[in-house]
C-alpha cells in the first residue's frame, strides 16, 4: 500500500461520517455517535497526515505552499469542531456549523485528491510512498481514542 491509498481509506470514512452527521437531528444518540466518529477520524487523520505526508513534502520547494494550505484547512476544521463542542447539539447553530464542517471536509478531500496527490506523486519516490504509508498508518492508529 502506498501513502495515497492509505489516505484515501480515511478520506472515504470521512465522507461517510460527514454525510451521516448532517442527516441527524437534535440532541440524539445518533448525532452524538456520528459526531464522535467524525471527530475521532478527522483528528487522527490530521495528525498522522501532517507528520507523515505534509512535513516530508515540505522538504521540496514545490510541496511547501500546498502543504501550508492543507494544514491551514485542517486548522479551520479544528476550529469548527471546537465550536461544535461548545454549542448545544439541539441548537440550530449546531447543525449549521456541522454543515459548514461537512462542506469543508468534502472541499478539502476533493482538493487534496485532485491537486495535492498529483504534485506529491511527482515529488516522492515509490519507496517513500510505501514507507510513508506505513508510518501514517501507525501514527493514525496511535491517535485514535
């Protein structure tokens, strides 16, 4: 498995969890569980991806701006999750923020897969792609609650 395949596995889960989250309503066990799944996936993915994909890419001039942009989007998602944590789940504001988070997740994944992966594919060797996948997977699993 290479780093792109490893990242896509998490991306697919993120899409599913984000979609499921915005289909929930009120302060219900379904919403609590959907949010818990998305938040855990996003946080583990962000940390592992930053350490074992973005940082190695920043060693290349062509990887710096893309990495910075992607990391800034991670920060935006973190801020939205903080806002969700501080808002009552039954509030209309909670669902509005959850929808913004879902939109940001989908935007980020699409951009990453359509632009970032192509650039990274040119910069990293096949050996690096495989090594980074193993490092990413190990870190991802260590970050899960």
